[in-house]
């Protein structure tokens, strides 16, 4: 079975135009939990190798 993880990120950018991703200060609430109004939930699943042994990249989706 494939291994996966869930994470949250946003598309905010710093003053230089670099994406903040998970480092955005608005993603967390003061108590340490996730902000329900900011960011997008994503998941990533590590796909198993192909039958000939070649490694495939992870499958990522958000919404």
C-alpha cells in the first residue's frame, strides 16, 4: 500500500516575490492549530515503482 501525508500550504509571497508555502505566518492560529480560513489542504502519495523497477515521483493534489 502507498504511503501518504497531508499538509497545508498557501500561495502568499514575501517582499521579494518568493513563495512562503508552509512558512506563512497566517497558516497557524495563536494556540498552534491550523487556521481554517487561510491556505489549502494538500495530500501527497508516494507511488510504488513501475513493474520494470523505475521509481515514480509522488502524486500531489490540493483543494
